[in-house]
C-alpha cells in the first residue's frame, strides 16, 4: 500500500486547509513523488514541477494531466519566473536537490541547484506573495557533528552537498528573519519507504528479505536515523499549516531520535522476516560521509510543529515489504534502472526550417503522433534558420504548449546543413532523426527507421524510390546521384537525402569533424558504421513554393562533387596529357604538310579555333582549381558553422552563447 493511502485525519485536515494552488518541486524524486500524490489525492489544485518533461519512472506511473506537470530549470531565474507566473502558487514544497547520490559530483551544479535556485525561487515568489514555503533540507548539513544535534548547534559539513544545504538553510533564515517571508527548512534524516530507489539500502534489504536473504552491509557500527516516508509527509503538512512569523526562517530536524546501527538493522530484519542468513558486514564500502553516530534530535519539531514520528522501523519495514509485494516490483525496478532519475530521451527529431511557418504545426502534430504510437521518449528540435516569415512566433507558442519542443533561432540564414548541425548539437537523444521542415520528409516513415536502428543499424537513411516532381527535375536528380556515386571516392547511397536516423555515436563523430563546408549525406557515408536504406515516396512541398532554384541545385551538386571527389583534377591531368600528345601530332603534321605543300597559305581560322579551344580549356581548369582553392580558403578562415541567437524550451527563452551553453550543459548532466 502506498504511504499516502493511510495518512491520518490530522494530515488530511492540514492539507485541505493550505492555501492554493500548491506547487511541489522535485516531484519526480522519492519523497517529492510521495508528497505530490498525497496532496493530489486530497485536492485538485496541486502542480508537479520537474527539471524536464521526462521526469522519471515514478511520475510515469501517475495518470497525470499534462496541465499539472510543469517543467522548470531552477538554475535560471527567468525559467523560475515563468514557472511562478504559470501556476501562481500560494504554498510551495521544494524537494529539488542535486548531489545526494554518489554519481552526482559536479560541485558547481551542487551549489547552483541547492543554493542559488532557492534564491531564484524566493525572488520570483515575492512580488505576488505566498503563504508557505517548505524546503527539504538534509541531516547532511551537520556533517561530522551528527550525534543528536540541536538545530542551533554548530555544524561541520563534510561534503559539497552538506555545505550547499547548510548554506541554503542560512539563506532561508535570511529571508525569514530579515525579509519576514514565510519559509522553513526541514532537515530530513534517512527517509525510506515505498517508491524509494531500488538500489538504496532499505529497498534492497526488503527485496532480499522477501527471498530469505540479506543485502551487503557497510561496517556494523555505522548508524542512521530511519524515518518512514509517511512520517516525512506529515512533517511537510505540519510545517506548512503551522507556519507563523516566529517560525519564519527556522530549521527543524525531522528524525525519530533513534540511533540504528547496521548491526541493529540486520538483527531487526532477521527477526521481523525470519531470515537465517548471517549478515556480511563490510561487504559494501562505507560512503565518504558515513559516521558512526548519525541520528537526530526531533524535540524542536515536536514543540513548534506538533510533529513526532509515529511509525517504528519494524512497522515501516513491514509496510515497505507489503508495498513491494503489492506492485510489479521487478517491473518498477527495471524501469528505474532504464530511466534513472528521469528517463533519458530516446529519439530526438531535428527539423531544419526556412519559410516553413505553415508547415511547423503540422510537422509537430505528426511527429508527436508517431512518437506517442511508438511509446518512445522524445524531443522535437526545430531550428529556425532566420526565416523571414512568422516561424519564430509559431515556435515560441509551440514550446509553451509542448515541453518536448526545443526551438533554436539562428542570427542569419546559414543554410540547411548548418541548421542540422546546430540541432544535432542540441539533441540529447540516443538516436537523432533529421527532417526538412517542408513536410517532404514524411514522419510516418520514422517507425521503420527505428525498427532498423533497434535491429542493430547505426545509420538508417531514406531512399527516394520516387519523388512527386516534374519529370525533368526527377531525371536531373537521379542523374546527379549516379554520376556523383561513380565520381566519389566513397560509396554514397543513391537517391538518399538528409532524411535519416543516426545513432548517438554517429552524431558525435559528425559533430567532431573540423570541416566547415559540409555535405551531410556525404559525411554520413564517410564516417562509416552499419548503414541501411528504407525506401519511401518523397511528396511535393505542401505549403508555399520550393526555396530551391536551378542555381541552388547546381551549387548543391558542386558542394558534393568538390567535397568527395578528386576526379575533376584527374580529368584536368588527362586532358593536359591528351592535348600535349595532340599538339605533338599537330606539329609533326604541320611540318610534313609544309614540306609537301609549301605554296598553301596558313589557315587563320584554324589558329583562332585552336587558340579559343586551348584558352577555354585553361579557363575551365582554372575554374576547377578555383573551386578547390575556395574550399581551402573557407576552411582556413575557421568561422563557425552557425551562430545561435536563442534557444526556447518550455516557454523560456535562453539568449546568447553563455546561457544556451549552460542550458545544454545542464541537460547533459541530467538537470
């Protein structure tokens, strides 16, 4: 049974008495999810906020309306302001944190997430006002002085995480005592119970106990103060409902006050679950911040909040046992491992847009339908290559309506190849699909791409068996691809454009290439990997007229030829040799003819024709050399492929290189 299912009448009354709307940040985490569901069961005006839409395995189980799930990057003040303006909360529970797990070691992100984000949030809340702000602190704040400390005792933090949480407590004291804001900090001890990460101690203990076994343990003398999650939820409700000016800025220990060593825990589990196996202490290494005396003093919480832990450890272990037995725990465990703290994006669609304002909404709708049918997590990245139409406004609106959408704006028109590279640099998916924004690349083909990718192919490209276009244009395209294939020093697929799916490792190789003048369909073949084509019919452009012209198509052909073949230079050499021997033959012929017919005058027309022919050949060869020299010149300048003006996600616009870079860095770090 879920921890929130049997909370007492006092909790229910406290929750119903809170001012709304209510906002729960960090709702995808263990305690945050339990709190969000407990609140949502009692009232309709509760919002969940996470750092990304794919917020993890817990929220994936909730039948949650899209309007109740908000995306916010707490590291950016403008993102936080947008969140507050969207739901205008009166009661806020902030359980967002970074650094509590061994793999979260980025010190800068620890301080930004655990300290600066609080400042962003409180400053965003101040103008409109709020009634209660309850922050999830940590017993880690005490560091090495963790033996039943009072809230007023001096701490000795022993990790970046501890320092950041302690600094946050002081920040809340500043806002509460100096600015009289209704804020409070709850220092949570070792909370456990349903929906905790399966690899944590108590879930592992209960899971192994169900098999009649024990998990690995750290040293037997290491202690914790275990608090059942239901008791933690009661503490949040009590703090929010009983918050008064005298308590503003205060911190409270949310603990049982019981020191439980690993030896005590093992003995209790053996007794409670009739386990015969002896515990293997020391079979798991101690955490860097573990200490032998780590337990709390909850006296202040009892006095000021009327809160006291009600669930003894034995009962909490049994409740966790019953919960694991009542759900598909093996399935949830597998889901947790595959998704972690937030399910990684599986598919990124990158769409290069130019004069496609009318096509963008349809492209989005069709892509969303395709990905929904696949059951895949996804993102849709539209790269607006400085289109002169209203594409920017369309994309900004779309990013507000759908947090799966990322809109990138370029400072000028850099071309479709640069737009694709820009989008690939933003994409976070395991596989990336490239599409033109004019709907000529049908999204309905993507399931076939993904099937091939899951079958082991690294590159899946669309092969145009036919295109809806005038017969002469079709003939020209087909002729180019076949000539190009024969001339190129690599095997480039015939009738294959940019429409393709590439595995993340292929995209990383493409992004690492130094060249500036890019012909992607050629580079895609050049990097290698396992590739396969999927045949499809390429339709005509649905809206407006084509942005390609005869000159642009010629330029495309030149780009491909001069990037992936040396045949023009070879032909120049062959022509030179042929003309040399032809000139020798001509000289010998003229001498013999002069000796045989001395009276016949020289032919002016012949001389002019030969001169024009040789002059034309020289100019042609110089032009070919010029194309290669121009490419060398372009590469030598080292200019960037593109310049991003802005990036918009979840309605929040990130302007400039630094902010866009920070946003992308956070995405890579799972924030």
